[in-house]
């Protein structure tokens, strides 16, 4: 056993694990590109101030923070949203709108560890800046769905729960609650699924018990599962703001339906999101069986760019975490065991043959082929066994006899056939056989 262990909640990636993570990142990246999003990156270490009072109490309590040698208060990033707001805010005028950006990066939160939750995890973040209407949400939810479907997941495996902090705000206002009480109720709703009625404890401690009639209305509003029910419940409340908001809902759901994505999306007012900065539509993705923690979460945060010193700029986005996602793929048998095999394995006679082989190996690698050979001189027979087990498609055989004739033997390891090729033709013959460099 090594003396030093990894810190609790931190992960190590052995090559086969990293191959799986890279596979996930590769498909996310490819999907984002097909949606016209541009990739960015930013520092892992940020000023502590960036998260204070912006991300919300829960994340603030989970920060890995310390003072650096210059006496600055710093924190490992727990999320990307404040950072990307700073980046976009600093160049908002020069950037072509709408600004559609994505990143794949690692984050740190000092959380209680559980299945699918660690202290160091990766997220795929996608955000749109400069678009105030629900058109941005259509694009983002479509991207979120495709990022999951790209791996073979279907509507049987996951759903996107869609809700709206604005609608809650308007509704709670019509019930006569003021801003601090509204915040208190939204906090309770965020916890309600997990804690049931206990979720209101904090509210009661702060403001006294909620009026029974008001609470009943809130709990039945929470049960609404369709736009039609929303419209009929809210018809009585009336008001311009509500009518306009319901039109946004209609636009969003119609847009997703036109993309053929309605089957993935459910109206679910139980989602309000814990993070402090959300202002409008919010959504989370979960596995259908409800066995795992959230796969993804996001929403609109129209005030954050300005709060962080930039111009007023509407924004909305989401993040998928890699841990729950990998668990779901594994459960469904959709995470392949990725074999990292070479294209070509070279079997080499003795010291003289090595010289000839090395020149070809170098040329083949420069042409983009994955080539392996025994690093140390090894018995001929043993090398054939290694070649067969290596997963390579081809073996090149550099024996004394072959070299005397000016040829190399090319063996198709799948078909178990062999032929001789002139030494000068090795690169071309391998390229013909494999069909160009392997990706
Ligand atoms: P979040 O809900 O805190 O949102 O995280 C998004 C996803 O990251 C979660 O659904 C989960 O899959 C993953 N995640 C979060 N914490 C952990 C953890 N400790 N261990 C493993 N996975 C975790 C945000 O971070 C927002 N900044 C997303 C966003 C982007 N909103 C707008 N743009």
C-alpha cells in the first residue's frame, strides 16, 4: 500500500479510467460544436470574492479557500458561472451576439461524499449571453438533451424537469408575500422533495408559521405538471406579468416540441435551484428511475454579469456533472471498455534488424500511425505472442532473412495472412491497409 493516499473525495484516473472520461468529454465537445458553441477555459484558482454572496450560502460553505503567499484570499473554483460572467462581461461589446460558449473543466467543493458526489468533479458548462427570451432556453435544453442522447440514452433513461423562478415570484406576490418571505419559501421548496414538511422549518423559525391557506396553495402549485394546469390555476390571478410569462412558457415548450424533444421535458415546479443567482427558467436533468442525484442543472441568471462589474447582459446556461453521468451510462451498459490498442506491432530480430526497423517506426509514427515495438531486445517467439495479444491489426516482421532480401513481412493479425513488401514501401503499405492515420 502506498504511504500517501489521495485526499477524500478526489479521484485518480488510471489509463482505462481516463480513456472513459476522455470518451465522455469528446462526445460533449463534439455535440457542443454541432450547436455552434465556442470553447473557452479559465483559471482553477480565483479570488474568493467572486463567490461570496454570489453563488449562495451552500456553495460558499463548501469552498476550498485559503490565503496565498501574497496574502490574497483565494478559492478553488466550485463552479464556472461567475468566472464566465467575468470573461464575457469584460469583452461584452466586442463579442458577436448571441454569445454561445462552452467549457469542460474540473471543480472543487468540500461536500459530504456520497454516490455520484465528490470533492473534485468535472462539468460540461454551456451558456448563452445576450438573449433575453426563451429562444435561448430552447437552444440550451436541446443541447443538454443531445449531450445525453449522444451516448445512446433515451427518454426512458432521463428527463429534464423545467420550472421558473419568475413564475414562483409572481405567484407568491399574488399570495401577499414580501421579498424576504418569498426567498424563504423558495428555499423551503428547494428542500421539500428531500425533507417534506420539515423543509419549512427554517422559514417558520425566521418568519413564524406560514398561513395555512397560503401554504396549501403553495403545495398545490408545487404539484402542477403541465402548462395547461398552470394556465388554468393562474387565470384567476390575472395580471400582465403573468400573461406575458405564460406566453414565454408556451414559446419554450412549443419550440422544444417542434424539435421533437417534448418527450424529454416535464413541467415540474418543485425545481427552484439552490444557487443564489437564478432569475427565470430553471431546469435539472435526472435519471428516470430516480436512483441517482442530479445529472445536470441550470437556469437563467440575468443579473449576474452586472453584479460582477460587467454591463447588464441577460444570460442563461447549465452544467452537466461527469460523476452521476458516468454512473448512469455504466448502469445502462453505455460506457464502452475502450481498448487503447496500437495499429502496428513490430517484431524485430536482433540488433542489426532493430536499426532498420527504427527508421520505419519513426516514419510510420510521423505519418500518424500508432506503432509499438519491444523496447528491449526480446526473443522472436515471445514477440509474436505479444503482437497477437496487443490488439494491433498489423504486425511488421523484421527478420534477418527478410532484411537480406530487402523486404519486410506484413502480417494481418486478424486474418492471419502474410505477405512481403519492399522496405521502401512500408509506410504506403501500412496506410493502404489501415486507411490513413487512426484517430
Ligand atoms: P450545480 O447544480 O451546482 O449547478 O451543478 C451542476 C451539476 O454538476 C450537478 O447536477 C451535478 O451533476 C454536478 N455536481 C455538482 N456538485 C457536484 C459534486 N460535489 N460532485 C459531483 N458532481 C457535482 C452549477 O454548478 C451551475 N453553475 C450550472 C450553471 C451553468 N448554471 C448556469 N450556467
